[in-house]
C-alpha cells in the first residue's frame, strides 16, 4: 500500500517562505538538502508525518506562475474559529470562513490563506473525513 509522504512547491525566497509556514502552521525545517543549483527544504510538525517540500532554484529571479492547474494544500485544525482569528491577528489575511452544505448537513467548514508565493492553503475544521 502506498503512503503519502510529501507535497512539493517551488518558492522564490526561502527565508520568507520558512517564516510564513512557521508562523502560520508551526511547520519547522525537518531537513535541508543543499545541492548545486537548488535546495530542498522539508517542513513538518508534530501533528503529522506528512511533509511540505520547498524547492528553491538558486538562479531563479522571477516569481513562479502557479497556473490554472494548481489546486491547494489542505490542513486540518481542532478549532477553526480560533485559527482564523490567530492568522488574522498575524496579518496573514485569511479569507472569510465558509461552510459547505450537502444533503442538509455541513461536511466542511474552512477558509483559505495564501503563502508569499501565492499558493493557496485550505484550513479545515478537523472532523469527519478531515482528520
């Protein structure tokens, strides 16, 4: 059986991205691998073994075009309202809270926040299928 272990995004400014992911989600550097021409930085926290891999191409000067194929990274939290307020207080501009309804029940409460490179991160209330 396969196990999901990480998702990778390309970022322009390593320090700016590290600061955002630590401040927003408590993700810390698990490992940093510096190669000639690029660096891979793996971020994680105690909540999950799943990691976010940041790829920094050393010669890159222009922001990446995310395009129309990228969706989002999703994280779950115990208290969505408190997390929304916390991110708002940090000046990270989360979108308004939303609730999806399906057959008269709310399967998901969530909001989005964007990282410094424009990647969307969905933050969901933990529960049901969103563990």
